[in-house]
């Protein structure tokens, strides 16, 4: 299908960003004018309170203009990448994005040099909205270098980023998998389908071919991963952090105690729940031995239920009804005002996302097929969109953007509410088993698999920080050991190749990102339980906070403290209860 064949009501309307090309071009000119104005403020930002306010407001306006340009251009490219005008617009936006980073590098240092004066300005009522953003600058002071040092680190950043860029551009080629006597293409996208194949030989060949290729490439791959980790350790120590982990947690006002809590809860205290699930898989699949390549074989057939887009919204209306009329009204705006680009067509990027700017609608891009996955994806992405909408309505631009640390909470809450609604309203045991199975797989990914990745990342960096010799074999041995502990005694791994699995995980280049998946799921489950018990005010309060506080403070002030053991106890108890519910259905 070509894009022009898609009905207009199923395509997004980006006019809330720009109604036409002339408006986009005018916005680019406005961005350039504002950037010039900001550059001209160098040396005078803190001259007096009026100058400080002028800088903050001009910076806010520039950020909004730049966001509009980049988001619009990128979204256009995502659905029509071959269109020359879209490519040109994206190039203009990216040039501005890169230029402003170097042109405005002076700002934080100038503010810090005049900290006492700025603190006096911040006491003024006219500056109250600037207090949190400026506090984020102040907290970096102990980790700042002098101008020469900052320039050195900025120049070094390109070198430190080289490992990640090389990894991202590396296209690994795998040996084909034979299916019914015919060679089938294997890559990261098709691996999961092969591992779901009912033929054990197909699954084994896919697993072996995939991991063996990473084992063959493990020497250069290890150089990239170790080099990246060493770069993070160098940056952390240069900025006077005790570790690379501490430096990464610092941005979110988190600490090692929280990180360790997440890992201990998953990898130690509640790991028996994951082992029990794997034992159940072995039993239900009637296997004498359960290999790693058997773990994705579906325990329940795909439910033969398909939904129209209109039916999906009717279900979401009921599933999300506990969130109140205002929430549903915003959901209907997304449905009725073309916030969503639904259909798959030639050239459109795969996957799904929610994106927008402070002044635009909170758009959704997806590839709708009509199955349960599409319904769940729509609920997930609209969770993001509602979070953005509430954030933008209740905060000025500089305080509206929420951190990645809490970004998955709202989307996951929607998925949980959808699951509970479908389970409570269906009398089809096969369909209910399918829903529960999908929920269990999602919970395994976030509550168990990601913390194992987090542990690998932390221990690799610790070895470097202790001055230990770290090699390719070190990485593979560590990944294999943690994998065996994680999956438990029922799951057999090919010890000759499985350790090379550490080289196919892109998140290891994201600097201690993966534990946030576990934290986000645990927090979302806490909010969902509150909502289903009749308390929606805490959750709606969270949605409205945007980026007006540190992410941990936002959660605490909304009634869910991620430092509290009970948040994780409840999450893993929910997994155990879901597993028991699934077992009972499978006995019927």
C-alpha cells in the first residue's frame, strides 16, 4: 500500500506543528534569529535580573522553535523517507541542533561564575519557574572542570562516542536458517520468529547461527564494548564521581542504593519466580530438556481475534474509564483529530512511538495490523501521549518535558489497565490464557531480564575501575555466568557460544539505562493498583508534573516511592499471582 492510498482519517495531521512549508521555513528563520540573540547575550546574562529573565525566556522560546522544527522534519521522514523535501527539512533542523550545542556552550559556565548573583535573582517571584532548571545546573558544580578542562572533555567526547557509533553502524551477517528445506534470512528482526517455530531443529539452528556469528566477531566486538566502558569510567573519574554508575545515576538524582535494590530484588530475592516460570514452560512444552532456544515457543496459540481501529478505541474507553472523564476526553481528541498515523505502507518506518512538542498535539506513529498486539501498542503509545498532554497543559515549556527515567510509567499503566479489563470481561479461557501469557512474557522482560543486563554492565565497569585486566573472555564468561544464574537450572545454554550474547545487546552502550525498565514497571504496577482501588488522584497528579521536579521526587510526591521495598515486593508478587492464574487456566 502506498501512503496516498491510506484514508485521511488514519493518517496524522501535522498542522499543529506547521500548516505548510512556508511556516516551517519561517520557523527555521526564527530559530536562527533566537540563536543569534542568545549568542549575543554572552557575558551579560547575569548583568541584572532583567537580563537573566530575558536570557531564560529567549532560551525557552528557542528550545520550543527548535523542537518544532526537528520533530516535524523527523516525523515526516518516518512516513515518507524518500521525499526530497523531507530530507532537506531534516538536514536544516539537524544543522541547527548541532550548531546550538557549540554556540551555547558558554551558558552554564557563565551562570556558575555568577552563582551568588543568580541565587538572589531566583528569590524574586518573577524567577520562580527558573528555580528547578537552574538547580540542575548548580548540582553539577562539584563535577565541573575549568574552561580548559571542559573544552578538553568536549573534544574527547567524539572519541568516547566512537565505539557506540561503530557498533550502531555494524551490520552483522548471519548464516541462513533452513526451514522446510529452504534457506530463510536470519537477522536480529527475524530471530524471534525462528525461535517461535514448532520445529526444534529450526530453533536450534537459528540460535546457533546467531550466537556463533557474534562469537566469531567477539574479538573486535569486545574492543568496542570495553572501549566504551573505559570511556565512561574516564569521564566519571575526570568529573570526580566515584564510579561510572554513580555518574549515570546522578542525572536522575538516583543513587547506587536504588540501583542495587532493583538488582537484588530481581536477581536474588525473587529470582525463584522466574525459575518457576521456566519450569512450567518445560512441563507445558513436554520437553525432556529445556534449551534457551525453546523459551520463545508460544505456550498459547495466537488468539484469533481481530479488531478494527474503532473497536480498539471502544475497548480503551472501557479499560481506561477508571482514569476519569477528562482523561477519556483527551483520548478522544487523539482519535478524532488525527493525532495517530495508523497504517503500514511502503517506506514507513517499522515500530511505534509517541512524539510531539510543547505546542503540538502528542502524535502517535504505529503499524496497525488488527491483532491483540496492535490494541496493546495503541494503549501503550496513547499512555505516552496523555502524559505529554497533561504535562504540557500544566507547565510552561521549560518545565514540561519529563525524563526518560519516568517515561515508561504512563504507557505501562495503560497496558496493565487494558490487560485487567480484558481478563475481567472475557469468558473465553483460551483468549484469557493468551492475554496472561503475553503479560508474563512482558513481565519477564522488564522484571527479570533487564536486571540481569544491569548487573552485567555494573560488574564490567567495576572490573575496569578496579584496574583488572578485562578481555573478550572476561566479558563472555561474565555474561554466561549471569545468564545461567538468571535462567535457572531448568534452562540449558550452549556454553560454547552463549557468552557472546553480551555483544548483541545495544543497551550496553546506553550507560546503565536498563534498570529503569524494571523500576518503571514496578512503579506502574503500584499506580495501576491504586487506580483499580479507586485512587486516581495520585496518578493524575504525576501526569501533570512534567519535568518540574527530579523524577524520583515526582514519584514520591505522587505517592509511589521507588526507594521503598514494597514497590518491588508488590511487583514480583503480581508476577507470582499472574503465573498462578495462568497455571490454573492451562490446567483446564
